[in-house]
């Protein structure tokens, strides 16, 4: 469907709405917000809009990002366009007509206040159809466990930017696995590595959000 | 009371640093690639606003030869022993003076960055955050140039600036760095995780001496894969 292709292009280039004067080749055209409203009025299902429009666009920008052809600002404007579209889909998720792929609990570990990386992962995961519960920064193990108690079938994402705070991940991972060994725990952050992730008992390390979505899909 | 007899601090203006829009764009990843026009425009606007929000401070305490002991992987400064590792110890070879320094963009700058994120403008928050990182790096560049000029007269050379958290130097040792500086130096405080507040702050050491040589950062043997110093040698001007 042509409209979904247009929508995915708006997400890829970060065209939130008609008024937004970016990117140059789409100036004056409908943006993600208008196209989503039109698609719904044409009877296209929220699920198709999500999968064939939003996720396709987010995947394209994610692929560019992971291959060094796009950078964090590109991802952020794409995510903004994705949120503009999601506003129209929200009622369908609330009513249960549209379903998330799953739920992710995400947070920056205790002692660390950095949140840009974590926020980017959150946006990309939401664009990929996941419900994300963001616990914020400086998140103690107890808060993860408290939320795991309230949330069924979820995955967990932990972030750290300091070599001191990445050590706090170990305790959080251990307690999560003790709580329920089958919960997948993924980690990310500049000083981390796959070797470190496995050493502390996490399931995997990802250097960028697109690799995460590719892996879990 | 710290043991250094020479402690200096300077208030800098953005105009002292000559930060270009290109430097900020490079800081966001756009080295060879052209950034979208919208991002270039937003960066230019935020660079102007940054000037009103920065309270730039840089300073140092100088420790002399008799206060320094160097081994193959450690350096002791006024009784505090740092396990800097072999890479950094190599940079410090020949030190007759060690300059312990810190720089900060100030608390107001942190609040300005947070206000952008809180307004749910992730892009603007990210641009402000990148500007913060670049201005505090530039303040340290300014300090390096200042020290080179200061020591030139006695024919001493300076090492690169070296900070805990890089080149296998444990970031936890930042606590010792601040023990060698006066309290609340440049308005910086450390938390238990050795995280500096304001966030846009840098601390470290620089060696100076007749036999000191400015070596390249040895990124090929460091395990910090995503470190910004790996990008540093790219031409920013």
C-alpha cells in the first residue's frame, strides 16, 4: 500500500507532520501524523500501520545507524516522527485491538545518571512494537524486581556508562536471574563488551539498538 | 589542606575557546557525512544559547618532582598512589612536575541540558549535551595550550592530558585526583561511583618536564572500544 510506504519514508527521514520543514524532499507533504490518521480512516489496521509503516521506517534508519550511515540525531528525529504516528495508534493498544510484541523493562543501573543511550534504546524498541517501561536512571536492583513482580513475560535492558557502575550490573543481573532464570537480560553501554555481559550472567551485549531489535525478532 | 604550592583557576568564556559548529557536528558523528540541514540549523542556534548557560571553569594544582614517584605502572603524587597502568605510566616518563587538573561547564549547563530532555525534545537535549561535552574538552585544550606556553620558557614539554576511565585507568581513582585538589574545585563534586557533578566536567593529570614527550593516545592497545579519543585524531577544523 502506497500510503504505508510513504509513512515508512516519513519515519526514516523524521518527517513528523506537515508543518515540519524537514527533510527537504518532503517539505510541504503530509508527515507521519497525518499519514497515520489517513491510513486509519482508510480502514488499514493499526497492526499493518505499525508493522508495514512504522517498523519498516525505524528498521531502515536503524540499519543506517548500525552501518555508520546515520547518527544519533537522525535516530532521534525518526523516533519523534514515530511517536507522532503512535499517538494515533495509542487508543487501539489501550483497547487491545493492537498488540505489543512484548514488554521491556529498561533502566540505567545504580550509581549511574547517564540516560541518553537508554532513551535511544527505548525509542527504537517502541518503534519496533514493544511496550517499554522506563525505570529511569540510578535504578536499584529492588526496583527492577518490584517491577518484574508486576510485569509478566518481559525482557530487561540494563545500561551503564561508567566502569564503576557497570560492576553494579552484576548484582542486578544475578538477582533478576534468581527471581526468574528465564527472564532475558540484555546490557549495553560504552565500557561494556560481550565478554563482560556473559561473565556477569547477562544473556547478551548490544553495541547499538538496531542489533538488539534484529536479535530479538 | 592539599600539598601543592601552585593552585590556579580560570573562568573562561565560550569566545576564548572558538568552538565551531563543525566541531559539534563532528561530536555527533558527522565527520565526513553532511548533517541534515535541520540539524545544522538547530546546532547553530543551540551553540548561541550555550554561551548563556555555560559557567566555564578550569584549574590545576601543580606537584613538583620531589612529590612524584613513578614506576612502570603507577604514579604517586604527594602520597596518593595511582594504578595508572603501563600505557599512562609511559606518558608520564620524565615528569618533573605533574599538573592535576579539572574543568567544568557548570551546574547551570547541566540544568539547561536536562530542561531540553524534560521538554521531551530528545534531539535538542542531545545537541545541548554534545555541546557541553565539546566545550569542556575545549576548556581542557585551552589549559594544555596554557601549560605548553608556561613551560616553554624553561624548555619543558607537556604530555597529553590523561584521565581516569581511559586507557585502562580505573575511574574510581578519580577520588584521589580530587583529594589532590582543593574542596569543591571548579564547583565539582564526586559521587560514590566517581561520577562528577556537574556532569559536564573533566579531571585528570598532565606531566611536564625536560624529558617528557607528547605521545599519541594508544587506542590500538586500549580495550575501550567506543572511546571518543579514537575519533580525536580526525581533522576537526
